[in-house]
C-alpha cells in the first residue's frame, strides 16, 4: 500500500492496522494541519469518515495509548487501533 | 544469547541498562518479537543461561506457552494464523507491561517471546516465563502479564481457512 508523500508544512502521520486498514483501504497517510489547528482523534475519525464504530477503537498518539479527546500537534503520529487479540 | 529468529527491541536494551544501574533489585527483563518459529524449550534454556550469567538464583519459576489452535472460531480447520503488530509500539508496550508486572509482584526476572507473521496450527505464539523468590508471585505475575499482553499490547490475529477465506479476530478467547 503506497504512502502519500509527507507535505512540507505542519502535518500529522496517520496509521491504521489490521481489519480497520483493510476496510479503509489505506494504512498510512499524512494530514496537513493549518496554523494553530489542534484536532482531536475523535474529530479526525469523523473527518476521515472511517468505517466501523469508534466505540470499538482505541487510539495511540506517538505509539502510546491516548484519549480520543487529546489535542494533536504537528508531527504527532496518530494510530486508530481495532480490537486487540494477542498472546 | 539472542536467538537469530527473534529481534530484540532497542527499548529492551535501554531498559536493561537502566535496570542494571538501578541495582540488583531491578527485574531482569528479556522481551523479543520473533518473525520465525519460536521454539520455547530452546528459548527457556537460553534464558536459564542468562540468569546464571547474571548470578540470579530463582527458587520459583512459572512458564506459559500459548500455541495456535487447530480450529478457527467458526469450527472449521485453520490453515494458518496471521499475527500483525504495530512496530515500535508493540515492543514498547510489552516492555512496559512486563516491567509493571515484575515490579508489582517483586519478580526477579521476566521473559516474553512473542511471534509475529504467519503461524501453522500447533506452533508457539507466546512464551512468558517469570522467575521469583516464591511460587505465588511467580505464578501470579506470569498469569497477570499474559492477560495484560493479550489486552494491552497491539497484536491482531487473522484466521486463514482452507477455502482461502479469512477473518480478523475481534477479541481474545475466554480465560
């Protein structure tokens, strides 16, 4: 799956995994940010029109679990994680 | 000491350096993700040698080995199991969960080996071992860490069936 080139200006890196990646049709992309813009994962989920229920999804910001309502900053990596099944 | 099939995370190295500088009481953590078949008995033997090398004598030890089931969730024969992870975050989470469990139970050392990639039925997915001063902490820490990594380390399982169809699992099997 090709990754879009990173924009020159402020942006976020977005990641999807497993079933969510396949349902959305992409695994990684960049999201340009306007100056002083600090969207939350919940707002981005809606803006991206991702498939499925947000209730079942956990988010990670910079590879750490985070709240859906954490304001994001330029340079952050945001991942939407479908239900985990390890071990 | 590291197996060629298992990749040791940089996070683990850093943590061990910190643990070593913190004194003898810091738990010894050994965390690896393995892209090739995981052979639990070989890994346990290496771990024993590591403990000996570090002068750790653990009177109690608990181990858990998880293997791929022969049947998919719908009861049909499973041809293979795919395990996806989040490179970087998965290693960091395993390290964090292992450290927290070891400290909470006063364990001396913890080993976690976890597969990624494609596995055949019967292959080992995960090996958790805990060395402690007594059987209670060893067994409790092992069980708690296993549950923690099943729920809080980013892994995703996909079951592949004989007809070429597959499903991502949306959760864990009951305890």
